[in-house]
């Protein structure tokens, strides 16, 4: 019984210490995102009309 508890403790500690860390991409991809955001902003204004844009992201936009 003591051996099983030790193994479970070791496995739990290993699982907790090997957590995945998510970080946003860095470097030149930020410049790409800013360029894509600017292009989508222009597209959104053209498609929705000024004052009718609800949300704009680097990948899409939505109208009100």
C-alpha cells in the first residue's frame, strides 16, 4: 500500500510540473496581425458602412 501511494504521488507531481504554457506568438507575426487587422478594418467599413461595424479581428469582422 505504501508503494502505491509513493508511485501515485510521483505521477501526480510529474503531471503538475509538466503543465503546458501557452504564450502568444512573438516577433514578426505581430506585424502580420496588425496588417491583417488594418485590412479587415477597411473591409468592414466598406461592407458594413461607417458606424455599423460591431467587431474587427485579424481574421474576421462582423456588422451590427
